[in-house]
C-alpha cells in the first residue's frame, strides 16, 4: 500500500512529461494530484505507483504557490509551454513582433519616458523642497494620461482626488517615498496604501501605476480582472483582495518572476515586466 499523503511531492514513472506533482488529497484507494505539466489528475493507488520526490527534486515554485484545490478547474489550467504556443501563434516573432510592440509596448514606453523625465528623483526632490506639491500632482496627471493605463472613470477619480492643496501634499510625499524611499519595498508600499486610503484612492490601479512606470524591471501593474483570470489559469495563488495589500502584491510579483524565468529558459527574452505582464495577461485570453 502506498504511504503517500496530502502535500507530498511526486513523480509519475510512466508520464515524465507531467513533471513534478503535489498530492492534493489522499484516500485509501485514490490520490488527487496536481502535476506542473498536466494539471489535476485522479489516480488509483492500486494501478499507479507514484514515486515520492524529496530534497531538491521536490522543489518547484508553482507547487509552492499553488491555488487551493477547490479553486482548480482542470480544463482551464494553462501550462507555460501552452501559453508560449498561444502567444507565438499571435506574435510569431515573440516580444520583437511589430504587432506586439505596437499593441503592448508603445503606450507604456511613452508613460515610462514621461515618468522618468517629470517624476525623477531629482525633480521630485526639487519640487517638494520648494513646496510645489501642485506641480508634482500636475506632473503625475500628465504621466498617467500619457501611459493610458487607467479607464476614463479611474482617471477622473485620480485627478479629482489630488485637487486640494492638503491632498496634493499628502500624495506628493507618499509618491516620492514609494518611488525613491530608503525603507524596504514592503514598508514603502504599505505607507503609500495608507495615503491612498486617506485620499479614497485605495484601488489596485492607483496603487501600482506609478511604480510600474518608473521601475518597469521590478514593479508590477495590477489590473484586477486580468491578473485574477491569468493567475487562475496558471493555478498560481495570489491571495487576491479588492483592497490593495502587500500580501497580494508580493504574490503577483512572485508570479511575474516565475513566468519571466520560464520565458528566459525557453529562449524568449522579455525586456522588462511590460513584456512579462503582456504575456501573463494573454494567458487568460481564449
């Protein structure tokens, strides 16, 4: 009798392409297993003798961040190779494809350049030192508009929230700290969220827009519906909550890192998280 139990990491001796698996649940007769390369499988203990993986062989980032079994839909699981095939069908030249650059990069790049010019560390320090908080907010509006990542209604909410002088000061100081502060990223992110809460801007797009444009190599932009659908398709646990929070943001950045590593291993060369994000968002599109 197999001694495998819930949580064990396993390999199927006759299905090597399934890759590493994690036992989701176990009964005396059956094992419910999620395999990285094949998704969820229900296997009979009497017919299949799975091999237990231990030590370094049992490690896998997806299995460490797997969604709970109740949220899995077997037919919806998308492996990274499947996602790459879909992406390459649409963009044969990958991240260098002209259509990809036009649809996914051009507007983002405008926003990045504008952000680097108008909201650089030097410029923010100068304006804040002069007490020109209205100028900081005016520049933030220009940056947001150039990137075109917010909806019209979101844009209106943001612009109206930073019209009053007191609100402009709050926002300016928090934005400068988020982008260039010396504390750890978690502390800076949480401080920015507290300020957004005061300004009634505690929504994911507002929480992640400016750091994404200023630091595209490391910061993620979260569009709620897109990231939820993609994370579910990839079976990655992001602990999603409608209100911005560090736990969800950290989980999303780990997902981006995981996908980026896989893309590099497959020979695709994402330049930054703009490319990685566009790829991830494409996962949920059918």
